[in-house]
C-alpha cells in the first residue's frame, strides 16, 4: 500500500551549539531546560533521542540552516542518493503538535509540526543532511546546510544509520 505525505514545510532556522531539536518547547521536562540533558548522537552521528525529544546535530555552530519537515502516514522510501548522511530514530510524543526548535536568540520562530495520529504516541524520525562539513568555514559561495526531517507513526525500534559519508557524522560517532 503506498504511503502518503500529509504535510511539508521548509524554513530557515537559526541554531547555536551545532544543534536544533524536535519536541515541545512548552514541556518543562524538555532537555532544552536542563543543563547537560541533551542526548549525544553517538550511534548515528546525526540524531539522538530522549523521552519526547530528538536532537539533530549540525556542522554550523552558530548560524542559519535550511530545514524541511515532512509528515507521512507510513514510512517513505529513503533518498540515499542526494543526501550525505541519513539516520532513523524512534521517539514517543504524547502531544499531537511539536516544533523544530532553534535558538531563542533574536526571537527566532520555530517551525511547527502537526503529527499524524499514532498508537501510544510512537513515531519514527528520519533525518537526512547535506553540506554539514563546511561548518563554520562556509564562504559566501558555499551551499547552506540542509536538513530533511521525515516523521511517521511507527513502533519503536533501534536507532539506525542508513548512510554515512560526511566527516561531521563520523566525528560524532567516534566522540
């Protein structure tokens, strides 16, 4: 049975500390509000999870990146041709609305995501990235770092690295 994309949004996000996140910014238990609580992407080099929260690792330490989010009713086929690193993780979100959260500096607006219904709030998140390795040495002619975040209802399972070619991901996996 074919799967259907339910929503797609693209925006520019300001990040700091090489990370943005997926979750509920209003959740007082969020790692955003607890020093040292951010998970590390040791398995995938791209995504890391904790209860109700996904951290996404970037090459840019402080600056703008492009993020596209897609929600699906089932697992879409991964695009392993155009992306440099691709990884999947499982997460539970009890709320039906989360956001891609950047930094609070300068009044940055988060990118809202409306989640499809899921049994017990279980979701699979696939992150795909390109242009991470230019990091802070990005010149005016270099492409902007790009992330694709795909989310669908699914049962929980182990983190999975589908493609690994960039140096940033390799650094995090050996960190």
